[in-house]
């Protein structure tokens, strides 16, 4: 799995702080950072950095505070005792009727359990214990 080295992250953070008129660095600046990271001795023998990865880091760096703020607002809206759970993910080909007891509230991410899951009860007269002896 690819990870930026701490020195690379520090350099990208310094570059992000120097940006005044634009949101992201120019393509030339991103290409220069990519070439510099790949030429560094710490990167020798490791996965090479792609310019797209550097651009993605700047994108994530810009939007991470917004995501944290949004999550904090959601947590503040919870009533005492409620928990923020991820919304259930359905597999391809399944429908929402698979999980009838789960209802999403007014915003995504909060799931409330309103009724117990249905259980299948097998009557005892349908069991044949003699088949296992």
C-alpha cells in the first residue's frame, strides 16, 4: 500500500500554506514535487509517487476540515443515548426490503433500530432427531 513519507507530507503542507490565489498548486508545481519525491534517497526501493497521488493529497487536505466539521455537527444533533452508525450497505442485487427493521433518519449515517429482526422458528415436530443417531 502506498503512503507518503513524513518528509513528503511536511513539504506538501508547506506548499499548501504558501498558496494564496489558487486552491491547488499548478501542474508544474505538482510535477516538480513528484519528481523531487521520486529522486529522494528515502524513496529508493519503494513505490514511486505519481503526480495524481500528489494532486489527490492536496484535494483531501483542502476538504478534510469540512468533512470533520460536518461529522461534528451530526454528532451534536444526536439525542442522549443515540449512536452514529454507518448506514447499512446492501449488496448488488438486493433490495431495501432485506433489512425491514432498519430505517435511516433525516440525514445519512444515523440509523435507528425500530423493531426486532424477524426470526424463523422451526416447529419441533418438523425435526427428525432419528436422522442424526
